């Protein structure tokens, strides 16, 4: 009860801060910006401020925070529950009733839930804080900032090109894609072509031992197969049945020759200059055939794909989502040139484009299979937090980090503040 009392006091202080700027009547909250994990939050209806309390549509905020909510039309009640058993938080709000219940205890609200323009509005700070979110008010900027609670999230790391410096991180990840193979410019599967090639052993550390160590720590190891369409070599392979068959056989042989548990395709550049429909159909056939062989060998299949709002239109997310176990949305490289500014600092991806990429992918593929890719060449500690927040907001399966070996300590710290890694 002490914790509950402190929470109510905190809510009162927050409401008091707002009331200093707004009269005691309902008004459109157009000057108020609401950010969730640093990025604007959209609502099904306009927020309003009543007696200094920001009121928002309950479904918009509950969905953004990943909180299951039910509406009882007969009783005019909203019930939100997060967690299970003794750790569960259960909040019940009633339309026009200034008293809520939190795990059976009554809590006085500054403003009762209201119905307006077809939306049921609830106190933003009260609802958010009950479920572990932090809410802050910036008087100067007229901004409400919500920080979502830390939560467990699936993480995939790419281990390629001088990644050994962060090999200790492998055990904290749910899966790792080892970038040791590719289809080269001649259209042949290879484990010896730079930069994605089989590494040399270093004493007791061998490729086999790295993969085995991952398995023993409960981390799923993928063999990553890279290819690009710079000279049209990838298009030729996926469009030719015999070339597909040969490449797939070589990939399966390499993956089963070492104790990998999956294959991660990173086939880039499809559909830039070719006919979109035929390229998509050909790549679908390649993935379908590989998926069947992988399943027969007891291997998972993951795909790293350009986003649907990129220049590369050779990827049919809907069809591929029905075949693959998971899809990494490579929502990066939107900016021309390198990922660095002229001043020499990192230049993070435009968040609006990443947001659009996620929304487009969700329309085609189950979010339970979608993983947001972060190119750590471009991102920094602040942008990592923002992008991870987007993955949480849309309830994606997780995030993927390109790549181990270049992630700075403050970036790891930012990730650890937002998500819980595998123990």
C-alpha cells in the first residue's frame, strides 16, 4: 500500500504540473505533444486536457504499451491486465466514475474516464504508470514523454567481419547469424570469398566451437548466406531452377556440416531494375524450395529483407512470411552515401521511414515473425533506444543487431535499459 500511495502522490504532482498551464475545462490538446520512447504517439482521437489532466483514448495507449484491454459495454468498464499470477497488474476503470481499482484497491482519479466523439478517454499518466511506464511533463515544450517499461524481447545478433571482440555477448542473445558464407559474383555458393567467409581457427577457438558454444548457451546459431544483385548474379540464380537447386544443396550441406540450427538468407538488391512481379515470384520459389529442404534437415529458416519502402521491390513479404520462421526488416540505409555525417558522427536512420517500414510489413506478415533490424554502423545510444521503443510499440518479435564487433558500450547500455536480454 505504501507503493500505491506513493504512486497516487506522484500522479497528483504530475497533474498539478499540467494544471498550471491549462484552465479547469476541457480543451483540445493540440499544443501538447505526446512522445512514447522519444517518438510521437498517434491516437484514434484528439487528446484533451481536463482540469490539468491529459486524457487520451484508452485503446491507443493500451495498444502502444502492449497492454491487453477489454471493454464491457453493459457496465461501461475498461479492464486492463498485464502479467500473470501474483505478478499481474489489474486495473479497472469505469466511465464517469472518479474511482479506479488497482489489484482490488480503490484509487481516486483526478478526472473520471469520459466519452468523447466515439472514444473513451482515460487519464494518461495514471494508466501508463500503473504498468511501469514513466511519465514526464516538459513545461517549456508542452510535451508529455512516456518511457515504456523494460521488457523481455527476442534478440538476434549478426556475427561477421571481425566480430570476435564481442563473442561474450553471444550467450545473452536468443540467436546469432554467423556470416561465413555467400553466393559470389559468379553465382556459386562459397565459404572462402571475402568478406563473408569461413574464419580460420585460432588455437582452441574454431568455427565449430563457436557454433557449439552458442548451442550450449541456449542461443540458436544460424548460418548466414549473403548475396547481392550488383551484377545480376542473384537474379540469375533465383530465376533458374537448376541454379536454385545447386545453390540450395550447397547451403544445406554447409549448414548441416557444422551444428547450425538454422539458415539466415541475406539476399540483397533484388527488384531494383528487373520486373518486380517476376523477381518476386522467382525469389518466392527459391525460398519455398530452400524452406522445404531446411525443414527436412531440422533447420529453421530466417530472412533478412529490404523494407517495403526501399528501392528494392523484389520481396513479397506476405508469401515469404508464410514460409520463413522469422523476417528481419533491414530498415536502414535510407540515406545516400555512408551512415556518417560530414562532421564525422553517426547519422541515425530517419525514424519516420523506419516507422513506415514496420507498418507496411505488419500489413503483410504476422508481427510475431517480424524483427526490426538495427544497423549499428549508423545508430547511437539515443537512436537505439528510440528504435527499440518502436519495436516494442508494435509488439514485434524482437530486434536484430548488425553487427557484433562495432557496438559501443553506451549503445549496449541503452539496449539493456530498454529490454531484458536472455540470461
